[in-house]
C-alpha cells in the first residue's frame, strides 16, 4: 500500500489528509493531539495528482461550506478491537446529532467504560469524516477534542439545525 498525504486549506486550518492504497487513513488538524510521526504520513503529494485525496478535499470543502452532510470516500482504520468498536459507533451518529461518552459505553455493555470510550474517541485517526466531534460530555459540555475545543464547537455549530440555532443563547 502506498501511503501519502496532502494538505487541504480549510476554514478550520490546514488539514493533513493521509491515504494508504485506496482508503483515507488519517485526517489531522494543526497541533493535533495524536499526530503520527512525519514518516508515517508518506510523501506529500499535490491534491490534484491523487484522485482519492482530491475527492476527500472536495468533500471536506463542501461539508465545511454546509453543502454536504456525509462523506463517501473509502476509509480504513487500524485500531485495537475496542477502538474499532467505538469508531464503528461514531460512524453511526447522524449528522446534526450528538451522543455522550457514557451512552456509547452503555451500548458497549458497561457505563464504567466511558473513560476508555473517551480515549478511543480521542485517538480516532479520521477526524470529521469519522465524526468524533459529535460526542459530548454527559452534561452536554464540550470535552476533549484532538483538534481543539474551538474547532469542535465550530463543527457542531455547522451541523446545528436552524431551530437549534434560533434557540441557542450564545
């Protein structure tokens, strides 16, 4: 598998998109908490020269402009079995909705797993596309996000319904 990466300039900053073979395997923010080592990203390529990276960039731009609610580029993750279960649940959270770490832990069969769920969510390698920003604290507060809480807030506001925007006090 040929691993390579490209930089996509977005409203959230320059995002690093990593592909391996025919799948997106990473999407990282500037100052991302768990950015892989540079050599793991493969060579930097121009977006226009790679069909998968170009499609991913286009979909990210559309999403951040409010013109897309889901992604259809192929993705692949390589976590441990627990992480893979959590990331699969992240893929099921609908656009514009949120859930909590505790709810995900309950779905796994044990509410006491909430902290472990949080760690798995935080290590999600494909931010935005695998929507870890849709997971909030039990009281609805924004907690931990590898790209920073301000970006998490912006992503959630982007997905917010018009009714929710009208009702919001901030």
